[in-house]
C-alpha cells in the first residue's frame, strides 16, 4: 500500500512539474503537441535520392508539410518529369482541397461488375476528383480539359491497339460474361487513355497559367511589361499568356534559366515544381489555419508520465517567438507507439526529428489547423564569428566594439565556453579593451575566445600594437596610406615588402579602395610604418539605399513599415514594392534638417518621406541611417564643378548643394566614404532635398576606380629572350587611347599568360613557343608572332598577359558592369548595371540593357593575377574591353 501511495505521489509530482514548465511567471504559454504519425511521415519522406540535390531544401520543406509526396521506396526522383495529373494534384493540395478531391473521386465510383478484377486503383478515382476540384476552383478551364482529352488520329489508333492487347487476357477467361468484359474494357480505356492525356508531361507555360490562377494574379500590360522581354524566347509564348507570365516573373515565382530562356514548351521536373511551390506556399497554409512563426528555443524540459500500461517520456520545448509570446512544443515517446507524438526538424541540410532541436536554436515553425507542431526549420545552421574589443561585462551579457567601430550587446548562454589564449577562463577574467572573438548562434554567445599579451615587460612583437581606420587616400606611387579615425587623419608609410592581406590573398597596395576598413599591425610602440596591413573582406558597408514613406513605427520590436518603396540602383530610383517592413539598427542615426533626433521621436514624423541606408548583420537587413525629407527633391547626374570642404558645399550643373558629414549618405564603389573623398571632377549622382537651401541626402560617386593595370595595343615588332617590342602602339589612359608612333619594350616571364585568339578556338601559347617563333624562317607565317597584333596587359612593370588578335579585330568598347550570372560550361557571363565609356564626351553612359558576354577569347585578371571564369562569381564588378558581346580583356575590380 505504501508503494502505491509513493507511486501516486511521484506521478502527481511529475504532472505538477510538467504543468509548471508549460507556463512562464506572469505569462500564459500556449501548448502544441507534435503529430501522432510523425515517424511514418519521416520514413516516407527521408528520400535517398535528393541528399545532394540543388532543390533538397524545397523538397524537404514541401514534403514535411505534405504539399508534395514521393513515389515510394524512399525515392522522390527529383529530375523526373512532372505530369499534368501531378501538377493539378499538387495545386489542389496546396489549396487544402485534397480531402474534397478524394471524396469527389470516391463519389464518382460506379459499381461496375468486372468479375472480381481490379482495373482502376484508388489513385485513378482520386485523379478524377483532383480534376473536378481543379475545375470547380478555376485552376483549370473546361476548354483546357477538352484540349488535353483531344487525341490525334495517331494517338487514337495507338490507344485502340493497346486496349486490344490488354483485353485479350480477359476475353479468354471463360467465367466472365460479355457484360463484365465490356465493363473491363471501359475501365481499361480510361486507364490507358491517361497515358495520352493526363500522364503526359506538363509544359512550363501551362503550369505557369495554372499557378497564376491560384495566386489570383492580375495580368500586366503596356509599359509595365519589362521582365518578359529579358527572355530570349518570349515570342514563343502564347500572346494571351504574356501579360500573366509577366506578373509571375515580377512576383519572382518563376524565372528564365541560366541562359535567359523561359522554355515555354519545355517540361517541368519534379524538383522544379517543388521549388515553385516553395516560393508561394506560406500564404496558402496561413489561409488554411496554419500558424507560422519564428522564435528562439529558450529551454528544453523533460519529464515522465507513468500509468499502469506504459511510461511516457515527454519533452517540452519552450519557444519565445519574435513577438515575445511563449509557446510550448510537446513531444512524447513511449514503448507503446500509440502514445508517440513528435515533429520533423530540418537542420544543416538534413531531415531529422525533434531530438536534434537544442536550446538557443533560432527556428521557424509550422503548426497545422489541428494545433499540431508539424515541422521546424533551424535557421542558425552556421554559427557567426564576431571580432572586437570588450566594452562591458554584465550578468550573462557582453558588450563589444567591433573593428568597424560599431557596438554590439549579446546575452551569453549558461555554461558558455570561455578561453583566454586557449586556456579555460571565467567571464570575470575578461578585461575592458581586450581582443575577443565571439561565436554567436541563435542570437546568443555560445563561445568566447579572448587574447592577451603575456610577453616580458617592454617587449613588443608584431600585432601587439594595432591601428584600425577607414581608408581616406591611397598614394601607390609614394606608398602612402591615409586613414580616418574619430574624424582625424593619420598617414602611414607602407613599405613595398609589407604584406597587404585581404581574406587569404596577398594584394597590391593599389587594390585597396577608399572607404575600406583596414587594420595595421606594428612591431614598434611608435612610428608610422606597419609590418602588416589587413583589409577587411566584408567591405560592402551598406546593403541598400531606399526611399519610401514612413507609415508605421514599432519601437518595441525596433521596426518600421514603409510604403511606396524605391531602391537606388545605378544612378536611378527603381520601384520595389507597395510596402515593406524593415528593422532598425540598435544605434540607428536619424536626421531631420541636419539635426540628429532621438529614435523615440520617430513616431512624430509618420507620413513623411525618408531616405535610408541599410546594412546586413547576421543575415538580417537593418536601417543604420535615416534622413527625413524636408522640402522638395532634386536630382543631378554630372561632374563636380567645384568643392569647398570648409563650407560643406559642392557645385553641380551650376547649382550649389550643401552636404553634411553625418546626415548625407556618401557612397563610392559599394562603400560609405567620407566627404574628403569627394574630388573636383568626380562624376556624381546627387539626390538633394530642401526649399531655399538644398542639402544632399545622397551623393553617389559614379567614377570607375583604377584597376592598377596598364593596357596597350599595337603590332609586335621584335621578339627576344623574355622580352618583345610593340610598334605603333596605343596605351589606355583614363579610358582613352593615346597613340604613339614609337616603339616600346616589354618584359615577360614564365607567369605571363599569352592567348592566341585569331581563330574561333583560342590557344594558350607557352613562353617558349612565343619566343622561339623568332627563329622561324618564314617570320610572317601563321606560327610566327612577328608583326602580329596584340593587346598587352602590364602590372607592376611586368607583362602579365597578352592577347594576340586578328588584325581586323578591333575591340574598342570599354564597359564596366556587375556579374548577374556565370555559365562556366559555355564561358558566358550575364551582365547587369552596365556602363559604357563615351570617348567623345568623356563620360560613362548608362546602358539599361542586360546582355551576355562571351569570354572564350578573354584574358581574365584579378588583383594583378591571371584567373579563369571559375574564379568569377555573381556580384563581382568587372572592367571589360570588348567587341560587341565578345570580351578580350576582363578585369575583376
């Protein structure tokens, strides 16, 4: 009896503990259980054939939410062709109408006597239901159904032959009546006919139209039609479908392939459909009653529930969502599967179960209309490293100043691993100003690595003294670097032997750009000659420049909502969206009429137009500077006629425009720069605002910075041992060709790359073959390089590359552009943000087209070294010498 009482007491205590863990002091927590059949779902969709597939994220997400399904035997066949029947079923399922479709299919069953033979399977009946529901919900039209069911004469003949072959085996059964055979033939006809109708591949154009209907997209006509014309095969699209496919393209639901083709009659693969559904699924789930949100796993509790039949182990995951609500996700496991509850988790590119969810994971969760947790995606797959110096240590909190001079505060997980010089340490061991590296996951610090000098007193080794600042000027000729820190200028001498490191690469001093953040290391307590220069690789100091109307301010969540949103791009404003939500940096600077105003006063300016600069921290875009518009906007695109630094004033198009070092956003080559970096003659795009006195909100310097290379073109005259001469040569200076009738000598080395592009198939020429060609009897033969024409690239007084061209080839177009896409197989680069040099006017003309550059014949150079197309990535900025769409010299800037 005492044992029973003790057991009951234990059970009561366990239940009490469990109930306490579900709530939070002063706050009621919502509880959600996992799915009863989560193990079966996991076994069904843990596909063996998508582990390294490009669409695996979409496939796992869509299958976990039961939008798509595999084909059995743990296979998905991602590269299999999608049929019309499958496409319709997927869209019906996305709308949450699968049950209705199955019931409709079952209701269509006629009790035909087939003598005990099963011809039509449940899938065949459900297929009827999917098509009926698709018709009822305007996914597909009756005209389209009729068109699909219409067979050609050849198809009709093939169908009849197949039916004749199949029916023979039934006709020989003596137990079947004529009526039963007739019923079997009818069902065989329905089943086989699908091979010629619904089981045929779905083409991209048809699926696009079906998808547009469930999205209720409005067709786009007239001047608003833009994206469709970027597709090389847009004229192959049915005329009446063009406006609706334009809407799909603008919404980002579908796009062309890597070569710029839409392939309207091409077939969709199953993986491509999974990706398409992944682009649009959330709104449909929300309409069905799903709860979708993000939050942090704050705590995981475990308890046991014991009854006379089994012991149930429960796990309670306490989630704090982004609105500071508390949710409890409850999973349980028992020896008796009937008590099991759980959910699937997507982590580090793999599908797993709830046990892989850890404290301080930042997650996205999906709860179905029955209030079951279905699927959780861990968003903090890769921990973030942040370097800086200690500013403040508190209770389980650390504040650091990073090397861009920004302040960050983080909570620290309990039991955090702290190391100083790789030795175990405590939080109290960290000192103000000490260098640290924080490992951050889920918004919290999970590891701290500290560093401290333990050398003898008076000894300094490289790195003990450092200086961090923003590059103001670079003087490559005199090896000088001027940095700006705390609005003071500091000049340093960079000796030629001093390593300049960017990432893992040694670069030349001339490759540093104004606005770069650099760290100098010294081996002396005093002096201005560092022993090492480190250039921070995350050198894009802003993400976007945005204009919009301030509609809403939520200081609790540190967010604002803008309407009528435009993005600044390539010397123009581009319309982005009707509205957008944007986070604010914790130290956001806000200016009105040149005055810095507190963030708490931002609500007073609702309805005003604003200009914003944003950056990205840990994958999240935040506004770090806001300028409230006061007056009217004027835009100028011209060169600076005059500049008065002391008066903060520039003259453009004979207009005086004021600027401010704090309240004006000044950008150049992807960086935020200081007003001192503005120079007379700079080509700039200015957005000013005001009434009587106009002040610049944005100054974008559109100059193209020097590549550090010197490019020549001319005729090869003399060839010697590791040298050659050019005769009647031109040299490219400030994007213009200067002609000279003199000869000029060039040194070459075994590192010089020589490309012979006179024929359709370029040949890489060895130094030996090039220099030995001078010994050929026929100096004018095709194999000789004497008197041949070439482009020569010189860097640091050495020829690093040469392109031997046909004398009739004259690549003279100079272009700068950004890389949109890279086709490494065909050696093509799709360009965007294009500017072409106008030699007559001496300015860069904006080229609004996008085109593909063929680099089969191109020398490709980066940081003074020859590279290949494999080293080029989307987003890279290029300086190009081209002839139409064929590039001959491509420099990665």
